[in-house]
């Protein structure tokens, strides 16, 4: 179990305090869902729905970028783990 879990309703990371999902949790999720990209997107979509309820004043585009756009970014996938 990762310490980099969301703290609701603020949606900050319990491990490092930055907006969740943080860079560490993103790397962990990529590893956990290796060869299961659709499952990862469904998993993140469930978090997005919860975040929309918790953060009703946050523009939907920002939440979409935060929860669903990053797995398609080559920058994170190409980074070497630390």
C-alpha cells in the first residue's frame, strides 16, 4: 500500500502534500497497471467522479487534466524511475 494516497476532500497527497495524483503515485499506477491501460483509465475515472463531487468549484478541464490526461503523456512514461 502506497503512502501516496489522496486526502479528501482536498485531493492532496498523504505522502508529499502536493495535488493528487502526485508524480510518485503516477509512476506507481503506471507500474501497477502495466499492460492494462483501459483498467487504469477506468480506475482514474472513478477518482475523477469523486473529485468532481469534492471540488465542485474546480473547472472540469483542470480535473480532467489532473486525473485522465497524464497517462497519455509520454513524459511520465519515458522517465526513468528514481
